[in-house]
């Protein structure tokens, strides 16, 4: 169907459907008298002609006689025209005689049939006809504008990247857009009827009740928070939820918008891991070790528990790189780190200190307990086998007690000195620093 003319100052295209030629001529003369060059009048005597003209030209308004030949009256044709074209079709006005007033009056203005008004031929004057035409075209223009606004709003709603649901006073979903259906893994049209608390177990209805007391015409983004939701399959979703309320004159509804921040949180966690983790071995790096070691020192000061520090070095590691290349050297580092990680206790802190050196803090461990663990670590590393490196790998370990009232650097230096003595003793052994003197 060609688009009807919506400009206020434009020429109005009017279709007159009347199989009585005398009546048609009279109506044409009346319309011309009042509206002159502001209208184009198209006369048809059959419904088929009228249908074709609406499709081809686009018509702003139809004047339809109730009495038509061909088995269809004007009311039936008008209803069919409205079903076909809706509000984007022409405005519809019925022309009738006195005998049909009661029937037409009962059905004119019904949204389902699209008939805006009716005119009784015996009472018609040029002024009344012109006024009715102006009113009907204006009314139809307003209906089209409302329809287009609703369509635009629906398109924005349906195609928004953000998941959006509409809620009633009970927190029940009445509408959901496509993004929300995809986000929560529901088939199209199946989310209405669900309660928001079924998706977000921690959701509190108090949020809606608080917003409902706000009397402003429109409130948006009144509450923004991170929530943990679960989709149809039970899969966890980390979301940012924004709640809003929209008031009309007699009613209101709530909106909930959702952004999937799972990827963002994963990226943040990955960045945090990179900032605290040694890239090659996956162990914590020096910075992270110092932060966690400070916490352990504080705990030891409060509880009076002993702490030991272990410096571990891979023996003759330079020879591995020189003979077999850095790729093999990296593989050896990773495997040694994995073995140390497996053998340590859950509460022990282990980091790659630098190069082929590792540092391990042992909370609640005196030198005797630390030495027993060190010997077990040393033996397990010695029994490891490596791809592309046929020689045995061994480690030397230096152990020192930690004074929680002194900087960690002091214990680190003592452990390093003990490690040096282990190297001098032939490597593949454990040496302890002297216990700190008790005050």
C-alpha cells in the first residue's frame, strides 16, 4: 500500500466509495465547495476498485456508503479495509441513511473496525462534511504517530543489546526483550509469567516497593547493583541490574535492565592474576608474596606461632639452558614449580623469587618441621624425570627462622646464606640458619 500523506498542509487524498452516481456527484460538489484545492477526490463504485486504489495511490480518508452492490455493505468493507491496513491505512467514515443510524452508531468509533465517524446523508451540509473530513484525517494522523512511536519503542526494546524485562507490582515478568531471552536462555515468548526472584534468588521485593512510593512521572536507573543470576539451565550469570519505574496517569510498571559483566569480571580477574602471578610457572610473584607474607607476619605476632622461610635453588640450572636451550630450561622450571606446589601444605606460601630460585614461607612451622618438609621436597625433585633432558635435576635449600617483629628482608638474607652453605656442601642438600636468640 502506498504511504498516506501525513503533512498538515498537504493535499488530502479522499476516496468516495458509492455506487449511486447522483449521491457521489453531490458529495463531490460539497467537498469541492469547502476544501477546494486542498483535496483530491477519487470516486469508485465497487469495492474492488477501492481496494486497488488504496494499494496504488495511498489514500488519507475513505467516505464509504453503507449501501453497496455486490453482497458486501459499506460497514463490512470498512472493517475488512481496517483489518488489512490498520492505522496506517485510510481514515474511515460511513455514509448512511436514517434507517441505519442505530446500527452504525453502535459500531462507529470501535477500535476493532477502524470507523472514526458516520454521516447521515439527509442531514449532510458542505460545512459538516468539511469539518468531519478535517477531524477524521487529524485523528488518523494522531493514531499513526502513536503507532509509529510504539513501533519505534518496540524496535528499541526488542533490539537493545541490554536485556530488559517489564515487571508488575509482584515482581512478575510481563514482557521480555530478545536480549533478555538470550541472556537467560529462554525461548521467545516464554519469560512472561516468571518471577524475577526465579532468576535472581537474592532479589528483594522491597526494592520495588520503595520505588513504587516515588510519585515522579518517570524514574529510571533508580537502583543499579551487581547481582548473581541463574539462567534456565541453572548456569550462573554475573550481571549488573538497573531497576526503574515508569508512571502513567493511572498506572505504573517497573523495568529491569541487565548487562552481562561476566566477561568483564573474568578480564579483571585475569588482569589481577597477571599482576600477582609469575607468567612462566603460575606461582605467585614477588609482589604478591610480600603482600601475603605481611599478613602471615601479622598473624604470627598476634598468635605467637613460629614461621620459617625456605630458599630453594635448582642446581646447575645454567647448564640446562646452555646445553639444551631455554625452551627445555623453561620446561624444567615449570615441572619443578608444579612439584613444589603439590608437596607444600595448603597454608604455605610459594613464589618464584627470580631465575631458578623459589621462596617458600611456612606458617606455624619451626626449623625442625621446615627441615623435614625440605628433605621431602629435595627427594621428590631428585626423582623427577624430564622430556628432552636426560640428566637428573636436584635442588639445594636454605632455611631460616622468621622474626615477625623484623623486616622480612632479614629472614630472606639468612635463608640465602644458608642456601649458599648448601651449595658449598656439594648441592642437593638442606642447610639451616642458626635459630634466632630468644629475648
